[in-house]
């Protein structure tokens, strides 16, 4: 049964074939229509073509056809070869249709030496230049560029994959896929095919009607070659692709960080990425499990359904026991204390139940089906236990569930007072970058907290919706020290989160535990104060923006597990280049990287505008000024507006930017053209700057002090977010 949901069809961060009967097969795209608009042009007769080659070949040829409406005179076109694998395809630079011919065949030579069985290589050919005149019987040629997608792969003969069941019969292997990237949920009962003579597998009807191919290697590692998921994204006019991270990056070393493995027992773990040419949608670990014979193991579950009041006014806990069809009977009772983490105590309880003895002062019930009832126990910490018996009457596993019997509510962990707020009048904390937290608790033995931007918090909670909120905060939160906890349980304590971003909403989530481990969660939201470009001083002229300035920014240096955050001061110089154009020096704050950046003065906004741009080479890579809104990183389409509010210049997101940017860094790429494929996911010095402001040196004080604050890094599917720690 399918339980599958597409969750990232429009958020960019980012066909099955039958058995092949011949040695090679050409898959052709739509054929040119002589009655259509392209009938007036010179053109490829197909929009795409793919060819399969025998697996022992290292070189191959794919013939593509170029045609024209008429046949008078010779006619030449120049071709352009562009694509991720363009270096593996050799194409003539100039192709000529002879006089008297309507078309010509163009041989495309393919280097198959780097092709992996089960994957394909591809490129796109463009007609980039053409003769201006087709001939006396030809139509006028417009300026659009015709193109064809060309791909090559090794032939695979798929065969149904069988396994031997418990009775010794051969049955079709099926599988369950657990989705956690572009799709969520799971699909069971998927039929499995295997390539003849190779450890290459295909999961049929994996998603959107297509199969999912992967290669199993001798060391039980796997390769997931690039392949279409069958979903056409109209926003990018192409099919979404999936592969493992090493294939996506073209670097085998990526398997060390993003492994794809087989456990030898039927479970495959793949770290996958879903992408189009412009970037990726999602990445993360997904699982494939080969299904086996039905498991006849007796299974049980115990639920604590809370405290109920009987007709006589007596309050007692309700316990419910659930069994599967292979449980013939079970013995259920309650013991004092929490023994769920004590193997010796659990073994002792099991032994007494088998011997027909009660392991505690409470009765032992022998039951044969699902059962629910109230138990008469006093207030305190308890463990419900149940011993299952199979169809032969053999004792099996002991099941257990801890619960707190608290009819009077004396053990409930709670926040007696909880406030998360901005203090506009305090001289100690800036309302633009600080929020305060006050809490007073009762019955709390342990506490964790998580302070994150609200939009990021909601994204993380939604992405972890299979967890309870208490478990999510506990897993990702920061522990409160014993000293702070003692203060919170008495008169309460107050602290501050500093170095936040101006004008953004933050969520503070706190999970509190009592002495028995029961959890309660509290959430509060608060805004930092923000500035607007409407506040810019409209009396300022371009001359006010020229000269030397002392810049102040929150600087972040990102490591593997955490981010060092501190307030930094550095010098920025702005001088006129010509007219309204300016040059900006000093934004990098680094001795080994001092790019000259360009900007311009906007007379209507009374501000200097600086946008994303190339910044030359840094060591062996190419640097680009990038900007971020905390969710996405941009290397195009974003600008800062630098304007005066009082005697200080503030860097704010300019109107029309792709995101509400507040942070900049110098991104590194492997090529001089920034793309998602060439982006190295690194920045110069691993640094970024946010909350930037400047004061002319003539007004700047001779010295200043900056505070620092630790920041914890949260990670989800390879995306990192900041969790702020209390000061």
C-alpha cells in the first residue's frame, strides 16, 4: 500500500523500460512536425535522443539529424556542446547540409570509459550560428536556438528477482521504501528486478510511475546513479533527478560523509539528493527494506491513558494492553518504581511471572485479548509489565511501560512564570539584537531549551513531525545547569539571548522533566526591534557616503558542530569611481582576501546599493559576494541598501531582493560561473557578517568593546541552523 506524500515539489534549496531484446536501443524524443512552427527553421528532427550500448564498449556513436525545409545550395550551422557530461561527447564544430539534400546526419562520438552500469551520461547540443539564407525555396530563419538532449547508457536486461520463502518455494522479491526527502511516508509491496549478470537492482513503481535503480558493490556499499524520479517540475522545465551525494558531486570521497550501505540482512540505507540543474530540493537518508515471510512473533504494546475518576470519585490510572494475532495469552501486572532500564530487575519480574508468582504487591491478570482497565495504585512512579505467550504456550518477551500515578497533580513539571520579551529601555541590552527570558518552575528536575528564529523553528518541527515536541526540544536543545535550575525552582531566574538578528521573530521552547521523567513543554515568541529603509535620512547626498568608516557587525565563524559568534569592528572605505558608481574596500576583514567591490548611489533612496557580484579568485577557487536570509544563500538577485539613520549607516535588504537578506559572506565556487553544481558549500575564512552598521571615522570613538556569545548548530538533511545560547 502506498503512503506517500510530495512535500518539496516547489521549494528549491532543489521512466521504467521493459526487458531489452537487442544489443542496443535508441530512444527518440518527439519528431519534428513539418506543419508546425519549427517547419520554417533549420532544426534537429528530435528534441531528445538516447542510445544504449553493450557494456563491454568504451567508445560509441550516436547519430543525430539536422534538417531544413528546402534543399537548394549548401548550408552550414555551428554547434555548441553544453552539459554536465559534455566532455564525454565529441561533436563537429561545423555541420554542412550539401546542395540538393534536405538533411544531414551528425555523428556524436561518445566516450563510454567513465560510464557506470545503471546510470547515463548526457549533454545538450545547440545550433548557435547558421547561414543567413536557406535557399530560393526556404523560409526566413529567425534567431531562436534549436537544441537536442543527447544521452548514452549501457544496456541492461532486467529480470524478475526471486527469493526462497520458508517453505522452499521461489517467490517474487518485494520491498518497502521509506521516503524522507522529496517525498515522505513509505510504499510497501514494490516488486524488485535485477540486471542479468550484474548486481544492479530496480525497484518498480517507486514514485510517479518510474523505477529506482541502485548498484550493490562487493563490500556492501551502494551506488545510486543519477536518474529521473518521473516528476516534471514546470518551474524549471525539467524532470527532477535523484542520485547519491558522491554521484551528484562527482567525488567518491563523499561516501565517507554520506554513505550508501547494505547491512547484509535486507536493509539498504541511501543518502540521496533530489535536484534540477539550478539547485537541489532536498537531501537526506532514506531506507529500502527487502520484505520477507510474515513474522509470526507474538507482539504487544502497553499504553498509559492517564488518570480517570470513577463513579465513586476514586482516581486511578488506566492501562491498556494490545496484542497481535500470534499472542495466545499474556500475564499483566504493575511493579513499583521505574525498572525499564534495569535488565536484572526485568529478568527477575519475567522469572516470577513464569513461575506463577506476583513480582509485587499488585495482582497478576491472565488475559487473552486487548484489555483496558483502571488499576488501584497509590501516587508515585510505576512500571506496567506484560509477559506474552505464543501459540505453543511458550513464554516470550516481557513488555513494559513506565507511568506516573499522580491523581493530585503534585508531580507535574510546570512553569509557574514564563516570559520571553524585548526590553527597549535597558542600557545593558540592545532591543535590536537582544531578547530576555524569565522563568520560574515547580517540580522540575531537568530542563532543556531551544532558542531559534520562528520560521526556522517551525520548519524544523514540521520536518521532525514523527517526534513528539518534547523529544524534539530535548534532542536539539541546550541543557540548563544545576545552578540555574535551582534558581528557577525557587524565585526564578532571568537571562538574555544576544547577537540576534534585527527585526525577526524568535521562538523559545523549553522542555521540563520531573523526577520520574515526565515532560512538559512551554513555548513563547518575541520580536527584536527592526529598522527600515523608510527610516533613511533623505537629506544625505552622495558625498556623505564617501570616506573611511568603522564598521560594526556580528561575525560568525562556522565550524563542524558549532558557530563562534562575536561582535567585530573593522574598517570599510568607500570612494567614488565615476558618476554615481562607488568602490567599497574592506568588507572581507581579512588580510589574505581584500576584494574591491562595486556599488552605486541611489538618489531616490539616498543610499549606496551593493549587490551580489564576482570577487576574483581566492587561492584555487572563485569567490563571489553572497547574501543570506538565514534560510537560503544567494549569489544573485540580492542587494544591500546602505543608508543613514542619525549619524550611523545601516545595511538593510534593498527592495526587490530575492530574499530578506541581512548577512553576507564570500562564497567559494570551483568555476568562474556560480552554479549549484560548482558551489563548494564553503566561504572564505568560514566567515559571515550580519547586523552591519558603520560610523564615519571622524565620529567613531577611539575604542569600543564587543561581547561574544556561543551558538549551537542544528542540522537537518545537510542544512545548518543556529540555536542561540543564553548569555
